[in-house]
């Protein structure tokens, strides 16, 4: 019996954009894509005989437009056959992107790391993570201990119901290089260097004080509750959880195979944090306030349940729904890091043509080039800004301080932030407090800087109803982007670090 060819997922696109529409070069493509709609989500692959040549066997899984983008499953041979018979169809592989939170250093398994651990005559010790306020145990905190940070040798664990975790420590009298503690929520993460671990020692974490002035509130203060009224913002992310500080107007789950109405958190909490930076409506110290609490906030979930990756198809579909069907003025993409792909690029370009501005995190690869899709010219790419004194001493955020200096020596572009000529703006992204499923959390990353810019941009656009009332086309998007950029102020870092600078309202 012949072995069945291995299949993989592809996206089929017209020559330009996500929909064939009235494109002259799509005269043959549109009918073919429309025909595929009749095979949507079939139980088995369908076989297409195209002319006198080889057959194409594929399964159609999802669609963005009746005459446009399709998610299909087929073998590489079928893809090759299809390209020969429908040369106007772009065949794009499915690729994946991650959220743009700051990376967390992790131990690696390697001969060098193992040798370093052995040389240190390592032993196991149990430590406890507790609240600095009342000594209560902190459950579910990730603890990472490096016996050699340079070699990434060490151990990690998550605290149990008693706040305890077992770590690998050097022999008595020796210290570990670094100790990181990442609570799930409610506390600031901690960083300690040159620590002597001992059995039973306690690591104290500082509780979040929602009245504390973090970097976001330092630069922007507390927005009036009416800020952003009349502007619709879509968050393309892991979903937004139900939270007392958030009002979600709707959205869509674009993950193939999941319920379209399931727009809540996928288990990561990231989208909830992003949404709160933009539009939280709480009042400190009982709640927290975002940059534009009166916007119409929509959630587009592109990350599957428990999945840390989102496909380019899900992202493209979310962008198209947000810009086209739902009329979002701004779309926030705190994600990236995958390869450049035509589907996501086409979606961003189509959104711009429909009068929507897409704002994207530049990525967190420690001064590497701006990641995709932030590198797409028609979006707004955002780096992460920090400020000394806007996070407690001994926190992970202290480690994000890096050169070059700006005009104010307390400001810095985070060490994890990507940079490059594609950068348009910078925004607060170090030690940012926001909403999180079941409470609040402080997170870092261009993921946080991006919604800071989106929220302030919404504030700016709400002051320009004459722009918002323009026909939804590229001229409208250009006018919106121009109004936003006119509010930028340089901070002295240079264009590759900050683009036009930080958005300021006065």
C-alpha cells in the first residue's frame, strides 16, 4: 500500500489583498476561490482536476472572503500542482507568532550547563515565596535560579500551595548568579543577584499598589472617564477576560475550530492586560484606569485555548473583520516574531485601505531588528520605554535599564526592545500595571508599550471628529496617522530607538 503524502496547511490568496474583488488580474482567480467555498470544512479532502494536468487534492478548513483567502490542507505536491494550474493564486504557508512580552531567562539543557552544575557540586534546597506585606505564601510563582547565568545553567520551578519550590543550589558557601521570581499576578516580579540559597529561606515579593505611579501613569497621569469616546479599538490577541474594570463591546474568535463567540482569555492573560492598558475604567486604589476608558473595545482572539502561538491566518482574519466588518479605527497587535508572510502583510495593507491604523509591537529580541509584522511599512511600530523610579527596587524591571541615554537620564529604551529604521514611536513598556484575569499584574514588553500608544492615539483621535467622519479609505487612515504623529515628542534616543518619540497631549 502506497504511503499517503504528508499534508500541511497553506493560505490561498488572490494576487493582491485578501479578496479578489474587482481586481482585473483576478478574473480567473475569483471563480476558483468561490468554488472552494462550497468545500469548506469537508470531512475529507476534495480532489480537483485542473485541465489535463495532475490532480490537486486539498481540504478547505476556513475562509476569510467568499472570493478570497482560504485556509487549506494539502501536500507539497498538490501545492506545486496548484501553482502550475492557478498561477494567479498566492500559496502562502501557515506560520506562527507569539505575544510580545519581555523574554524570561530560562535554564537550558546542554553539556556545558550540565558541566557547570556538576562543577558547583549542586544540591537541592527548598525555598518559600511570600508576600512582603503579611508573609502569606504566594502560589503559582515561577522561580528561576541560575548557578551560572552566562552558561544558562540552573533550575526552575513553580511554587506550590504553601509557596514552596525546590531549586538547585551550589555547594555551601557559594552563591547563585541570579534568582528571578515571576508571580502570576498581584505582585511585582523580583530579581536578586549573587544570592546564597539555603533551605527554608523566604523570598519576599512586593504587592501591587494600584495607586502607585508606574511608567504609564508617570507620563500620562489618570485619564478622564470620557477619554476616547467615539473611537473603536480592536485588540488582536489572546482574548480579553471578563473583568470589573473592562467593558467589551464584542469581537470574534478567529481560531479555526473554536467557537467564534469565545473571545475571552485563552489561559495566558496577555490580552486582558493589553486591553486594560487601553481602556480599563477602574479607579485606583480599588481598580485601575487605562489611557482611553471610553473607547469601544473589541476583542479578537487569535490564540487558541492554552496555545502560546497564533497563526497568520487567524491574525489576517481578525484584522479583516476588525477593519472591514466591525469598523475599528485602531487595531492593536502586541504580537510578532515570526517570518514575514504575505497573508499578514496583505491584511494590514487592506486595513489601511479601509481607513484603519494598525499599531504593532516592535518585538523583544534585545536590540535585534524590528520583528514582523511591525516591520510592515503601513503599520505603526512601537518600542518599549522605561523610566527609573517607576518600579520598586529589587524587581525584574531594574534589569531592563540600558543605554543609550536620552535627554532625561531617568528615561531609557528597555534592553529587551527591538530597534531599527522601521520604528515609528515609543511607549511605556517597563513595569506596567494593568488588568489580568482575576485581578491585576505588572508586565514588561513592547506588548505593553504598543497598547499605551494605541490608547493615547485613541485619545488624540477622539479630539478630531472631522477625521473620524471621513470616508473609510486610505486617505482617512493617513489623516489619522498624521494627527497621531503630530503629537509625538522626541526624547533624545535617536530615530532607530524611538522613531518620532513618545505621544504627548500637550
